[in-house]
C-alpha cells in the first residue's frame, strides 16, 4: 500500500479523497493555484505545493509540474478526483512513465472510453445497446444534415466526441437549428477538450438519465453497486441525483448492472467508473463511460455502505476488491443536491462571490461534502460548486423530507446559490411523482419566481429600500416580522444562498432602471461576471425579443444572453475576448419609432 498520495484536484473532491487517505494511514499531498493559496484542501493536506497561476491551464492542468511535485514530495501515487486531468490518457501515461501509480483505469481504457465515438463502436461490437446514431465522427454540417434527414430524424443531438459533463452537447429540434447546434458542440469540444470532433445521436425527448456504478480490480473482479437516477439537469448538467432510481426494479437493475460490468470488462477496466445510460419506455441504452469517480458517487456510498474512493485506491495498489457482487445490498434511499453558486431565476447564471457566515446542516442521515467555509470565495475561474448536500433515509419520501429539512438549515451568507431552487423543486408534485422535472427546470416563468426580492425604490427617495425578515421576541414569544428600510451598513445581508437581484451592482439612482429580461428598459446589463466569448450582433441591427445577442463564458459554462425587448441596437459596448463584470452594460436597445405614441 502507498505511504503518500498526491491529490491532483481542488475543492470538495480533494478533501473527500484526503479523508479516506487519512483513514487508510496514507499521507496526503495537495497542489494549488495562486487563487487557492488559502483553500480548505490546502489546509487539510499533510503537505501542499504551488502549481502556478490562477487559471486551470497554469496550474491544475500542468502535467509536467504535477509529476515534478510527485517526485519532490515522494508521493508514490496520484488521485485525479474528477474533472481537470481525471480522464486524460496522456496524464495517466506520464504517471506510468515516471513510475507513479495513477489511481484510476489504465490509459488504454481511458482512450477507449474517452472518445464517445470509439466507445459507442466498442459497445456496439460487444453487444451493448447504444442510442441510435453514428459511431463515426461527422465532419461537416452538410454531412450532419444528410445523416439526420436520412437515418436518424429530428430532433437530433450533436455531441462532442471527447465531451462530458454537459459540455459539447447541443440539440437541434428542427433542420434550421442544426447548423448552430453543430457549430456550438464543436466549439465547446475544442475549447474544453481540445477536440472539435462531433457525432450525432437520436435525441430522446424525456428520458431518465440512469447510470451504474462500477468497481473493478486487477484480479478480474468486476462488480456494480446498483444505479443512480440523475434526470434533474440544466443544460445537460446534473443538479439532483438519487439512489436507487425510482423507475428501476430488481429485474431491470440486474439487466443494466450486467450492461455496466460487461462494458467495464470490454476495456480491462480498473478502479471506480460509471456507465451512463438513458432509460426510455423500459429500454436502456449505453450513453458513455466516465472513467473516474463521479460527483454523485456519494448517494451510492450512502445506500451500499461502500467507500468507493477507498476501493479505487486499493485496486490501484493491486489489492482485490473488499466487496463481492453477492454482498451488495441497497438499503433505504439517498438524495444529493448540488449546491452551486448559480442564480436559477436567471436561467442558472453563475454567481461567483465571497461568502460571509457559513453554517452546514447536520443531524441524522445528513452528509455535506464541501470545499469552502466562512469567508471563503467561489471564483469565476473554476466550476460553481460550493458543496454537495447528501441525505439518507428509509425510503424516497422520507429522504425528501430530510433533504428539505437540511436545505432549510443550510446558511450561506452573501452568495446566491441553488438552495431556493432545490427547496422549490423537491416540494413539487413532479418530484413527488418521480418525474424527470424537465418541464420545471426549463420553465423560465417558474424559475423567475425563485428570485430574491429586489431592492424597493420608493417615490421621492434617493436610497433603495430592502425587505428583510427579523425574529423578535415579545413577552417571551418569538415572531417573524418583515421590515422595509435602507440596507445595513456595509451592504445588503444575503441569507441562505440567495441574494437580492442586482445587489452586487450597487444602489440604483432614482429614474434609473436596469433589466436583463422583460420589456421596457432600454439597457440590457450582464447578469454575471465572465468573458465575452462571442458577439452575434452589431450596432444598428434590428433585433427581436429573445434573439441571441452574445455568449458569455463563466465558470466552465457558456451562457447565452438574449434581447430583453425588440428594437434597434443603439449602443453595443462589448467586444469578443474581453472580460465583463456583473451589471456591466451589454447593449442599449431602443424601441422602433413607429411604436411610439403619436404626438398631439
């Protein structure tokens, strides 16, 4: 067994791995960027080494530097966590060549499953059912149009061959949308995975996203730990996961479990991995394999009692799995909510910022995997995850009640998060009926209702008023009262993961109105901080309400900004490649003169 392991990651997953290393008596080595000098994973490790600058390219993606730190620290193995270099075959090979153990599958398995087209071809040859579509890359929009028309039909999904995590995934509902979908998927594939190759799949309109947890060792043992349902997603990125899947019975569990183990055996897999698939009308289709530990592995740990990270470390060290298939038993029900720094009311726009007070929930059956604390910061440089909140109880209904209780206890000051979204969705009839909840997640009017009340500007007053709730005690009895008045000294207090809309942009002056949605105001402002990736219009253009104006890249996501009203673009103070701050102007759109009221 290893005596020291370097964790090539940051945030909650780095801390999660370090906890298991400590329990196994293995020393941990952290690496960090300049932005993460004071991060909790750096404080948690036995040793820590600076990799480089603030961007991932300058730090967490620097293979040579990580290998150098391994040698300097004496680490015999590297755990990649998820994201960054976790599914990078070149990194796995570099470790092997340097005599360092990569805690994960061999590079050949990453190669086989890393390309979605190769994986689909391999699985089809192995007799594993795949979603109908191409097993070869599609080179041009013209080829894509021909294949979609003649072989697949619309709607069609366009996917980056090396994509994952919802990146490089676009849908063309009709023929006229195919060009944009093709170019968008290829662009994201090139940007995030250095591979602009795409392929086509039949787009399933309302499938359940069901995945199988796999464990394998170097002795030929391959088992599954049951399934997870990850159907609640935004932009094809997961928000809520649960285990077991509500639509899977014992017979189907055995069937998809075999699909998972067969897929792992086909590539001589070692370690923890996940077979992702689509469940539609009782049919299960292979989607892709993630050759790493998943974000949502925690719900499986809660229902099986198996430490998935520990089993992966043991397998990498050449030890056999400690669990046999006949020992696996799913008990109760577990749910995970991703607590991201996002504003659901603004179509899940990233909302980076500093945290004030911070208090995690606790109590029976509650687990929090987090990478922040009081005074911490979620920066726009990395993904928006603050923490993962996981609960367990005897059944799905009881687990839902426990999750709602835990969400109510979670306190994150000065930062907008998805806590209000999770509370609203878990209280819905759709969730209670075990539906995919896709209609709610895509319902912009429903999402807007989750917005924190904006400052109220009263007539004849220069300063904004905010509504705040206080607890007061009268004659020994507590009451909650609402008070409308000026914000407290130092800014608006933000409670429980939600912030007043526009609070970060400063006080508004009388007569000024800024809006990022709806008609009326001429000025459209940025709802988030990021980088202006693409500008699709120019000054003087006539636009329709809802027309795509630009794309802002923030926290590893592309965010499409649309016109809030119809009219002519009078001012467009944005340029591709330049940074933009939340609240900064994007465009001024004047209503057509013909719409103005006639002069008397």
